[in-house]
């Protein structure tokens, strides 16, 4: 996979309270492409950040229906990946990709 393709797999880090707490257990959460597979995510993280990945768990979040100024709107569907790193490896997601 080329470097440009790696950035198409991993879209951005997910920085939330829950993902910050998970970082204590060597876990990092990323927003990924909907078509990305676990092996693709593992390869992208290992090559972009020079770390060793133990496991990858993915989840698909369905878009919610929300109201905005009285009108109905639909949030986009999203796919996230929880990446568990090997001991001794770490990623500082506050610096960005």
C-alpha cells in the first residue's frame, strides 16, 4: 500500500473522553473509512506511526436523526477502529496525522 492510500484508510484520531481513558490501556481510537478492513487498518497504523499493533476492533455507528432549527437532519454513518498497541509502544494523537 502506498502512503497516500494509508491516509485514505485512517481519516483522523477520535479524541473524546472515552478514547482518552482508553489510552491508559495502550488503546488508540481512529475514525476510518467505511470500506476499511482490520488488516488494512493494522498495516496503516503500523506504517504511519512506526508502532506494533496487537489487535484491531471496529465498530459502525449509524447516523442519528437530529433536529436543527426545527428541521430534521441526518448525521452521517461513521466507522471507528479501536487499535490496541503492544507494550512499550505509544501514539500521541494530540499532534494529529
